[in-house]
């Protein structure tokens, strides 16, 4: 192993349009090359406009990647060089792998900025990265499958929920909803670990904080005609309202940044419904580039580096 050589740090994330003009190519890429209808495009454009025109995600991803590298470069371990690889816009994952190869990086750890594994999410980022490195002849990639149960991450997540609960008066009965991006129900047939992982990390936080009232829901399902995992968070709010619940803390634990699914789907759409239902809805702060969060990711990266080829 070339211990003295710089370790590549491939930080993969979803990507977001950086301007209104980029929405069409971005959406077309998400749809695997099929352009959206005018109606779908208008609807997505309207949602970006509602959160200020563009998503803050691009800037947050950069701060997360460079902040993570900064922490790793002073921890006494092998020096790292960060490369950002995005799923649906440039710099694409393939671009990042190409740049590492060009820079002579021989070994790299790859992490996706999403905690839970699904074949449709993390699995597809990994496939793209592995295919690119195989076709270029390097670098060797040590990929991280999921990090939702890392104790340092769970601690940060629990802190966020505890902070969120403090927004309510101490005698209020608050139900915490843990949620993640929905996926097509067909993932269940292949035994995808995603739904179980969401439960696992949510339950862990509930135990740490001894939460009395908490539940799980899915959010941001696509409109593709096929069934998606449910219950949807909006239906969950309706159900909770019927049961007399008046205070809800939303924790979008499947996401690590402020972006459309949080700033629109929760802050605008879910809040509006909650208001109609007589529910006070608050949400936890996202991880963004919070130092404690990046330190948790740094631990995850070092642990994967130490395993090296063992599990590759
Ligand atoms: C699992 C998962 C994550 C979490 C894990 C991860 O982070 O990887 C995630 C994150 C994100 N998804 C995002 C944006 C979008 N996802 C879409 C559509 C879709 N997502 C899917 C899955 C996921 N997505 C799927 C199966 C589709 C349907 C595709 C199809 O049609 O076959 C669409 C299309 C229109 C719509 O449905 O709204 C948009 C605009 C943004 C960026 C937001 C911003 O810009 O701030 C982020 C972080
Ligand atoms: Fe998405």
C-alpha cells in the first residue's frame, strides 16, 4: 500500500441545478435521458422559485467536501485530496474519477453524502464510480456503503432532535417523525436494506433520547405511476391529527443538507398542511457543514481506509 501517497477522497452527492437554465438538463438526467413534460418542468421550476430560485445544495456540498478534507488533513493520518462527484450534474462522478486518475491518485475512499444504503441510491453512485475507475485503470476505490449507525453520527442526529424538541414548551406532547426520501416499492422485492436502515437509526435516536412518541414516514415520492414506499409524511400528518396530535417535530434523517426536499417539501408543503390540521410543525436543523457532523464523517472515512481491501 502506498501509505505516503495522497489518498483520494471521493465525495459523492446528488447535485442540483445552479441556475434556472440548468433545471431542464438536470431533470432530464434524473429521468435517464427522457425530458420531462412542460408541465413537470414548470412544476419543478415553481418549487425552486419558492425556495429562492436555486437550491443552496451546491454550495453546501462543497463546504461539506472541503470541510471534511480539512479535518482529515490535520488528524495525523494520511493526507487526502478531495474530489466532488455529483450524480446528476457536473462535476459528475465520472469526472471526479477521471480527475483522480489524471492526478495520479492510486487509492481513494468514496463516500456518498446520504446515510442509508439503497441499491437505487448509494448503490447506483457506487456502480458509476466503479465503472469509471475500471475503464480508466484506477484509482482503486474503497467505497463506504452506509454510515447511518456510526455512533458519532447518531450522537449528532440525537442532538438535532433534542434541540428541535426544545422549540416546544416542556409540557407539550410532541411526536417526532423520522423520514427519508421515498423509493419505488419494487425495492422491497430485492430485499433492499433501505427501509430497515431508516428504522434502525431512528430507533437508535429514539432510545438515546427516550422518546415517548415517534413514528416513521416517507417523503418526496416521485410521480412515476408505480407505487412508492408509504406512508407519505402528508398522510402521516393527517393520521396524527385524527389521533389528536397537535405538535410534530420533523426529522428528515435521510438527508444531510438544506435542499428542495427539506426547504420545499417540509418547510412549505408539510407546514401548510399541518397548519390546516391544527398541528404545530417544527423541523430539526439539517447537518450541512456542522463541524461535529463532518468529524463523524471523518471517522467513517478513516475506518474504511483502515480496512483497505479487506472488504472491497
Ligand atoms: C433516494 C433519493 C435521495 C436521497 C439520497 C441521495 O441524496 O442520493 C434523493 C435526493 C435528492 N433528490 C433531489 C432532487 C430530485 N429528485 C428527483 C426524483 C427522484 N429522486 C429519487 C431518489 C432520491 N433522491 C428518485 C427515485 C426519483 C425519481 C426519478 C425518476 O423519475 O425516475 C427529482 C425530479 C422531480 C421530482 O420528483 O421532484 C428532483 C428534482 C435532490 C436535490 C434537491 C435540490 O436541488 O435542492 C436531492 C438531494
Ligand atoms: Fe431525488
